[in-house]
């Protein structure tokens, strides 16, 4: 049975998770592992395809050097197993009896056909929580449609509104449709864990990437459902036009004029610089004028003015007046963030070899008593085969070797 | 599991949990909506004397109304002017009978009321308190002001989102708030699990900046390992570290209609050209290999559009899905609400009644839990709708007390 340690330092200590997931679920597995769960990544013999996805540590692109792998698999253990082989499926079924959670991203029905569906693994493990993350969920006319991060982002309604009016709809940087699915799945799993503590009951969780994205767009659904007009691409402007990203002297800066004070302050500064044009006149006092037919004229003046100041000048001037203004930071500046260092968000840790320190991103939130931890780096391929197959399952070493030579492990 | 606390057994995972909710705008209310959907009793503390903002008491625009319902469905509301001493006293009494207190004020507000975690744990030792803020409650930037877009700019998301040959556009909406909401719900649930195991409450210091920064994929490791040799820039619709082509949004027949197509493997490429009916340009040797297609992606994209433009986005999706190629319509709000048979069959959008009996459309949870499906039972509360329930039934306040408070303007 799953180990239940009360008073463990982390909230999920003692909960064992079988992580069968691909890119859509790997972040969910990481969230659980970083919060204390014993997450066992089940890799196909030879290693998970993610191990050969870049970027890489500079000295070579072998399966232990993928930063993608290292990032998303912190604190996990690794076993190798060919689950499509009947012996492999049998072994997975046995391992699952010691697990509290199964996390998977296969197409609907795939694991059922291998005898590894929820209804199979439930036998003898009624508390099992089984989370299936798929592009469109387990039911409905699109359930067998294929999707990637890009097309999930499109079908969920976020892509249409992102980008400039004169560019194609645009994805967010990074695999945000996948991560949103993982974030939502983690919530569902935590709810199920809480329910199980009360009742002993496990349950099945069906997570849809399309819905995960659709519930994350902020305004796409409410705009249409409450005004009848679909939201459109606004480019550098946030929907309401009170928030926009401007080109300035040394890059880009975000300026928000969502309050009367911030709108007045901006116009004052522009006037002092002699660049307010007619914006100082009474006609422009109401900040909602930014949404009207004069918006192009106003934006032209703001843009011309913004080019005369640096990101830092604009940021500091706005922040000193309690306006939420800030620089659009470039990727290469991220490690310079003093707030993230000061709060211990960045964590320096040795990765594979002694002395090889790397900076890891840290806790997404700080819990005062049961915090996020980086206990150990991502595992090597099958690093924990022996301790799990022989130690936990009691498989004799020669049988393990035989299964390895047959390519099952 | 320790027997310190037994959560309830029902179709809702969080029945019996009470949340005193001071959060406003987007991130906070979307976090507590997740809890309300699963049966938590979320009491929203509002005041006419606070700023009227989106999701706040007066949602002047239709869109604001939509957001109020979307992020506050299933909650209760009391009006309480926290500028009055009696208002603060009532809030403290409520905190003492709550499991969770959630807030996203600037740093000094809860302390000024004597309702910071250290004060509240004295009246409720196992309290879980969620404090959400832009940059966290410690560190040199703790008092900086931010909205979602500010955090997106500061984290790198704005600069990185968009096409390489145009200015950055950033996310169209406050992704940061949505992320903050998900993170807030996760953190509260983790703390409730910890409490059920140990009896201990705790304080959650949630920096939305850190929650958002956690989604920058491998960026931090890449900068750390490769320094100046790491090249993380805008890549439009292409994955940053993958030679994926064809990979993007392609214009289709109609007004601003698009389909997203995502081809990674050689098999998918073969299926794609088969579904297109093997147009002659697909035999061009520039496109014979994945790296060739990636290298000539602009020419390839233009040629792809000569095909997609002949069809509706829905037809392209169907044709390619039939051939096993990941493709999806770039759906608008109208598509999601009206034209998506899949979302309809799954019942993603929910109809709930507001306080006046008007049916409102809101988003459902993007997951289905087989034993605790939960779900919002009603729309957002009318401002101050639950005064009687909260003050009389929960706190047991007398007519006299209530009258005194009303005269003092505590319920404004």
C-alpha cells in the first residue's frame, strides 16, 4: 500500500504517482514531485523522447543533457518499461497497486486496450486516482482528434485573439496549452486526493486541453457570451486599450492607464516633455476616449513620446506613482531579476557532475510549513529500475536481467 | 493518514470548507471559484466604498458582468465596509470560523486591519491563509504595483510572444491572472491536504510573478547552462527548439478564418501532402526533408495557404484529422459558444441562474471528476445577497447588533 506519512514535511510526501505522461502532462508530474510526491516516470526502453529535445547542456546532446528533460522531471524517479508488451503491461499493473495516482496522456482507449485502463487498475486498488490528460477529453465527437500545443491553443480560443491585427493568430511563447492542461490537472488531482482522505475513494479524472485553454483566456468567452461580439486580435494593446506595450528608447515597456490618475499623470508627463500635442485639452480628460475613434491619434502621440524615454525611466516614474508600469524584459535578462534572487526563487543546484552548478526555477508559490523543494535532479534512464522492480516488487535480479535482454525493461 | 480531520463524503470534494474571500479582479476570484465549484462555501466580502472594478460590486459593462459571473459563480456575498471598526471586527469573527482566508490586497492592508496571518492564527490556529500579490510579500519589489500585463512584460512573456520580424505582442489577455488563479487554488488545496494530515494551518505567500515565471519552460536552465549562447527569441508560431514545419496558422476561406496545423514527423508530412491531393509543389526538393522544410518555411507557408484558402477552416481540420494530422480551427469566441459540437456535447459552458433568476452563461471546470463532479450551482451573488445568512446564521448576530452596524454604515 501507499505509504502514508502524517507530518511529512511536504504536502504530498508518501503519495506515489506513476507518470506515464508525454509533453502535455510532464509539468503536472513535476508539480506533484516538487511538492513531495514519489513520482515514478515510466519511460520506454531507451528513454523518453523528451530526452532528445533541446536545448541541451553545451557538451553534447546525449540523453542526459537535455535541459527540457532536466527541467520537467526534477524530483522524479525513472524506470523503463515497454507497456505495449504483455509482460510489461503485467508489470505495470503490479506496480500500480503500490501507487496512489496514475497520470497519463495516451489517446482515449489506448491503455484500456492494453489492460491498463482505470477499470483494470482499480481492481485491488480502490483508492486509485487515475488522471487522463488528452487534447479533447474522453467523450464527444472530437475525442479522437490529434492535437499538439499549437492546435490545442487554437481550438481553445486563445490563439485567435493573440497577435497583431495584421499578423496571423499567434501562440504564446512556450508550450502554454500543455502547461495549462497540467496546471488544471494538478488542481483536479489535489481535489481527488482531498476527497480520498475523507472517503478512501479514488476516482477517474478526464482533463481536456481544449477546455483547459478555453477556461484560461480571460475575456474570449465572456466577451462573446455577454456582448455577442467575438473578441479580436489587438496586437500590442490589451483588449480594453488601457494597457499597451510601447516601443521606447531601449526596448519595449508596458504602460497601463486604467485609472483616471494614471491617464492624467501620463498626459502631464508628455506635456512637460512638450509632446502631449492636444492631449492636454479637456476633450481628452476622460480616459475612455482611448477606446473611441480618436484612439489612433492618441496612440500616435503616446508612441512618439515613449521613444524619448528608456524602459527604466518609464517604469520608475510610473511605479513611484503606484501605476502598474514595467519593462518588457528580454529573455537574456531574466536571470538578472533581483526580486527572484532575493526571494530564493532561483535555486542553484548541481546537476549531473559535482561542481556543475545550474540555476533552476523554483517554487511557484511559497507555503510556510510544507514548502516546495528541489530534492534531486531529473533521473537518468531507468535509474531506479533495480530499486523498484527488485526492491518494491520483489522481482529476482536474474528475472530483471532477462526482461532487460528481451527489451521489456 | 492521520485522523486529525475528516473531509466530508459527497459529490463535492470540498463540502464543509469555508473560505472568507477578500480577493478581487481576476486572479483571486478565479482561484476561489475553483474551490466554490467543489462545494466550498466561499463568502465574498465586498463594499460599495471600495473601488468599483471588473468583478467587483458594480460591473458596469456587459463584459464586466460576464467576468463577475464567470469568476464568482456559486459564491456568497456580504457587504462590509472595512474602513469601519465594526466591519473589521465582523470580518475577524468570520475568519475565526473559516478554514481559508484569501486576499490579494497590497501588502499593508491586512496588517492594518489586524488580519495578517500572525494575528489570525491566534484566533484560528489551523487557518490556511492565501495572500496573492504581484511580486510576493517579501523582497525589494514587494510594494511594486502590477497587473497581469505588467507581470507578463517583466517575466519575458511579452517580449517572447509574437513574430520575429514584428514588434512583440505579448499574450492578448491577462494570462498571468489565470495562472495566478490556478496557482492559488493549487496552493490552498496543498495546504488543506497538509492540514488534514497534520492539523497544521499555514500561510501561503503567492507571488503571481513567480507563478508565471515557472512557465518559462527551459529558459532559466538554458540561460544558466548556455549563457550568451542561448538564443531565446520570438519564433512566431514555431516551437522555439524544434525544427517543426509546417507549424502555424494558415488562412482559410472566409473573413479572418484560420486553421492551425502542426506537423512534426515525416509520417505527418506525408499524410498532409496526401490530404492535400499531392500538389506538385510538395515534390519540390527544398521540402524533401524536415530541415529543408524548416529552412524554407516561409515559402512553404505561402504555398500551404494556396491550398487552405480554398477551404473553410472546419473543412481543413476535418480533412487533416481524417489523415491523422494535428489540425484545429483557430476558434473565435463565437465558434466556442455556437459552432463547436464537441464543447456542446461535453457541456463545457454552463447555464446558471443569477440572484434575479436570469440565466447566465459561464465556463465550467475543464476537468471531469467521476465521483466529485461538483459544478457551480448558481451564478454570482448579488452584491450583499447573503447578509442574513452570514451575519445571523453563521455569526449569530442579534437584531440590535445588526441595527447598530447598519446605522454606523458598516454594510455600505
